[in-house]
C-alpha cells in the first residue's frame, strides 16, 4: 500500500488507473482472472500493470479461431479513455505550490521583522532591542528641560513607541496570513493524495466484489484562523499585546474543521465522477479559506487607514526647528543628550531599517492553476497592498527618527552661536528635511 503523500502522487495515480480499468471491466461484465487478465466466457483481455499502463490485448480460448477483428484496438482505446479521463481530471492538481519550501524563509523573515518591532516576549517571537533604547532615552531626558523638550516627549517619543507597536501589529497580521497559507497548501496537497487513494481503494473494492467505502476530510477547512497562532510562537492570544491598534485577528471562516468531500455513488461511474467532484469540493474549501484571509487583510488595511495616528507620526515640530531661537532648551548634561541623539535614536532607526528589510523580503509565493481556490494569485494582491503600507510606514518612521535626532543635536549645538550670513548647519538640515521622507504609505 503506497503512502498517501503528495510526493507519491505519480505512483498513486498509476494505481488509480489500474483500479479504474479493473472497475470499468467489472461494469462491462468481465472478471479478473489470474491477476494478469480479464475474462468473459472464452474472451480474455490483458490487464494493465501496477502502474496503470499497458493492457488491452485480446485473445480467444475457444475451439474455433474466430480472428481478432480489431479487438486489440477496441480494448486499448477503452483503457486509454479511462486513463485520459483520470489525467484530465487531475492535471491542474499536479503542480500545487510546495509552500513548506517556498514560504519557510518568507515566514521567518516576517517573524524577524516582528521580533525587531516587539516590545516584549509576549509578542510571540521575543522582544527586540527598541524597548531598551527607549528606556535609555527616558532616563536621560532629565538632562534637558524647556518647551522643545516637552514637545519632543509628547509629539515624538510617545508617538514613536505607539507607531512601532502598530507596525508590530501589522507584522502579526501579515505573518499570520503567510503561516495560514502555508498550512492550507500543505493540507491541500495531502487531501489530493487522500482523494486519489480513497478513490483507488473504492474502485478496487468494486472490481473485486468487496465492501466499498469512501470518505475524505477536506483538511484545509478551518485553517485560515490558525495562521496567527502558527506564526506567533506565543500563540494568537498574546500576538497583538502591546499593539493596541484595533487590528483584527481572523477568528472564523465559513468552513469548519472536519468538513468532508461529497460522498459519491459507489459504482464505477459514480466513483469516477466522484473523483472530480471531490477535487471541486477541495478547490471550494481552499477558496473559502483564502477569501477569509483576503477579507481579513482588507479589513485591517481599512483599520490602519482609519487610524493613521497609531501607525504614522504626525510631522514632529522638532523637524521644523531651523534656528536655536526656536528651541527652548536648557542643557544640563550634554553627554546624556549626545547619548540620545547619537546612540539611542540612531540605533532605533537602524532596527527599523532592519525590520523594513525583513518585511520587504517576506513575499507571498503560493501560485497555482487559475481554476483552483481564489485563482492563480490567491491572496497576493491583498497581502502585497498591506505589506507595502508597512514598508512605507517603517521607512518614514526611520527617517523621522534619524532626522529628529539630527535636528535636536544641531539645535543644541547652535544654541548661543552668532548668526552669520552663511546658512548654518541647522538651517541646512532644515532645508533638507522639510519636504519629508518621500514615503507614501497612504497613497
């Protein structure tokens, strides 16, 4: 008995073809003779091999030689018709995406982006370094006072933490979609093997007069909701802790675990039609899961667009300082200020850049025949739309962090310097940053 795995599908299909031809001959009144031939009265026809190929050679055991009269061609054509029917039914299912290989790196890359943006291990993949940097900034802020510093805290630092939490939440949704896609296709491949194997078993029982049964569980059903739990090692219940942005984790689909393919009529014609119907049921189940994932991605895109302040800093007033006269700053300990502007904020920007790179590399790769599931591209469009919003949001936040640090540093350096006709460093920096980062997450 060949194991029912997708990798064994060529062997399983060969066995199916032989059993289907056996069942066809049974439906025509023939019987399997010694394992190598069918017989009906004094007529014999050779049986296909274990791989379903060959067979169809007619012979006669009667006293009189009545001649072949095209019998070989007749039975070979009949056998070829059975094989062709199976081939055409299964053709589009022979190249399903091997997501266990294709998506493994993509899921891990999104998981690394998630880790870099995480504030605690409760995020599911372990906390990143950013919380420590923010803590260092807060502990050093006693070195400064004044209106600009109050603005820095309110409009920059607190918003920065909130936005990073929002970006972390987006990686959970995207990573969950990838993990669910991976699981769905692993299970789809197994279900195809089960359908072929179960149909072969039933046809074999029909041909040999045994008890016939047929049951296939559509293993993909209900697995779209498992994605976040599979992606976040801490589980779905903790995955969005710290994000707090109202993002929606998928919790329900129209299909349920344990859903079964339609049971066919347990005769030759019924079982052959049932093969195609079961595969159609599988395609519909895949579509239901992909539709749920696509809808969830679209819903969360809408939530992000409706709550932009939770994901994107409004332009900090800090970036609009072009002269020290605008910077109401009292410096107490310059070394601590330098640690904020030259160490902590640049390190945060570096981690944001790393997270953006990881998120960029996490591509959707689950393409298949266009008639299966949601079509050739699956959820690619919705995934890509949300992914690019995340990439642009992180790019913009990194730019604001890096240039905010530079503005604060130059403003402090400019304090007390005499203005000159020449543009000083702070004014030059202001001219550089006033147009923004160029990232367009909301377009």
